[in-house]
C-alpha cells in the first residue's frame, strides 16, 4: 500500500478573478488541480534552470501582477 505525502503547511495567495481564471486555465492544461499545479510549478522552477530565468525576466521586464491589476482597474 502506497502512503500519502502529508503536507503540513498551507499557503494563501491573494488574487482577483482574472488571476484565478489564469490559474484555473493553466492547471487544466496541465491536468492538475490549481493547488497541485502551483506546488509543482514551484518545484519545477527550483530544481531546473528555469527558476533563475523566470526571476531574471521578472526583474528585467519589471513584471508585477499587482501593478498590472491596478492599471487594469484604471
């Protein structure tokens, strides 16, 4: 019998409807639940060279969802 992994930490993410829709869409494309998708993306970013690339892109392009959401509200 395979034992289940027990995760003893809960992370909360503040989001809006658009961000949630994006998460739901990406998770569906990956065939995962949104929470599992987020956990697996962080794992993937940490244990591949993609994490540094994403961070560098965020810094270079000054990507920040909060600023985007504020600008979109007008």
